[in-house]
């Protein structure tokens, strides 16, 4: 054999050997990444699979939403609320007496959630529950913290990254609140952040005994590093929340724990809202009413025109067993200070209050419920922005909108580094 052929054969064998080694290494690495998980991940997944049946109850019908959500129609008496020790064996209450002065004029009955655009609804006697997935829970830092807000020592403190622009009243006894809330799709920078707009009914101090009832819309990030397919949109989602111990051990979002009792078969708490507002374009808002039933004491939630969503049983609370001592309306974001600078997560429309209608987000027709179960316009509304160079707020009064305010902002900018 010539020296040339010998040299060529050696080179070919080396190349084949190198290719085989690379393939074997890649194959083994791939198998290892698929087959083996760190022990803590295995344990977390085990806990998740044990927890999911507690919130994903057996359904008699399932509806697939265009945004990827799966809506389960669950018999109302089997919903998660009735796993609570204080609520076991109960069934949903009948509708309560509406507050005096409540008007449905100029409000529409059209469907406002994406899943309902399918034309399918849950049968009478059931409630629609957005199905929680393993991927949803894996995003949480722990199974115990899933569906819960991070504890805050004081509402006006941003030491833990929560920043607000709110209108509020205090110094009296409040038995509910109502407002129309402008709906947008704000940019959210990180999977660890959110942007929301809501009503708070508050009692107690801002220490360990804080009681809150909350409802509004919330947006989270679209791109998630570990599960990029989860939430394929940034649609704002209708939510509820409650706590009776300052966000420590009690309460949760939506129906992710035992507490809020849903009575409506057309509303899926946690599902996407549609339509939404556009900059210098069409504006869309949702009407929210929270009030205390004078007969049984429960705190009811109404969405839009006469649509009762459900109620928070009075037995869940300590201070809110009687009344609230503060009502807040407005926006909140979480600022994790990525790269050491302020987040670019937007509040509201992402534009400052001074841009006004069609550009800045708003709350309008602010009212509270008094001791006589009567809706009355707010007086002495105060406004507060934790960081006005990042997110601000401006209030006003007129004949059509009553008490109102514009609020929001872009977050990081030249004056908010």
C-alpha cells in the first residue's frame, strides 16, 4: 500500500473516531439531561402532583380556549372553597341584597373573556375553573407559595419591590367599593414581576393582622425562560385575592386555595379579558363592585352589569368581619431591579397620567358603600405615587365620571434610572 493511502486511511479513521466520540458524548449528555433530575426538582414535582388534585377538581365538561387555557366545569358544591374547615358541607349562598343606588344603566352584558368567545359555557350548577398545570406551579419558588403574593410590611413601602400609584380613602367605616377600571396590556419585563390594577378593601393595620379583599386585572411576562410555551400571550387576566394575616399563611389568588366561593357559571377567574384598550384608539373598562351583604355579612363581588361572581365568606376574616377602614384603587407593579436599574415593567397603559384619555389608564366613578348599604360618591379622595418619576397619578371630578384619576407610567426612563 502506498504511503499516501496509508496516511489517508489514518486520517479517515481519526475522523470517524472523533465523530463517534462526539456523538457518544452528546447522546450520553442528552440521555442524562432527560433521565436524571436533581433531587430537589424530583421532590418539588412530587409535591406538585400531590397538590394539583386539590385545586383541579373533577369536571363534567371541559372547554378549550383560543389562548391555550383549559376551562373545567366543576359542580359548584365541589369547588376548592368547600375544602376549608370552616366551609365544609356548605353550599353557595343565594344572591344578596344589592346596595342602594346601584345602577346598571349604560353597562353591557357582552362576554368579556377570551374563553367565552368559543360560544360554549358551563352548565347550570357548575362553575368554570381555569385548570392549573404542572408548568404553572413549577414557576413558583415553592408549592407552598404558589398562588400567593409576597408579604409586604406596609402598603406604601417599596423596600420589597412593590410600587404603587393609588387613590384612597380612610378614616371611616367602609362596607364596599365600586369603580370602572380601564383595561390594558402592559409590558412586563420579568417572570418574577407583574403589573396589576385593582380595588382593595382593607381592615386592620399594615402589620401581621392586615385583612384585604382584592379584585381587578393583572398581566405577567410572556417569555418564561424554562417554559416559553406557557402563557402564549400577555392578555390581562381577571383576578381576585384575599388575606387575613398580611399575606403570610392565609389567602391566595382566584380559586387556588380554599376561600372565595364562586356562584357564576360564565366567569372564569384567572382567564384572559377581551377586548382591551389601545393607545390613541378604542378604550375598554370593566366595572367592579365589592360589598358586604347586610344580612349574612359575606363580601360579594360583582363584575359588569349585574353579574355576581361569588363571595368571600365572612368567617375567613378577623377585622373584615365588621367593615373596612380603608379603600384603595389603583395600580401596582413588582420591581426586581434587573441589572441594578429600575424595571421597565409598565403600569396601566405604560404612559404617565398627564397624557389623559386614550393614552393614560384610568379609574372612574369611584364610590364606596356606607353603613346603610348605600353606594355614595367618594369624598376626600387622596392620591399617592411611591415613585412619581416612574409611575404617577392625577385625580379629578366631573359630572360624567364623578371622582376619577389617571395613573401609570413606563417604569425605567431618564428620570427613573
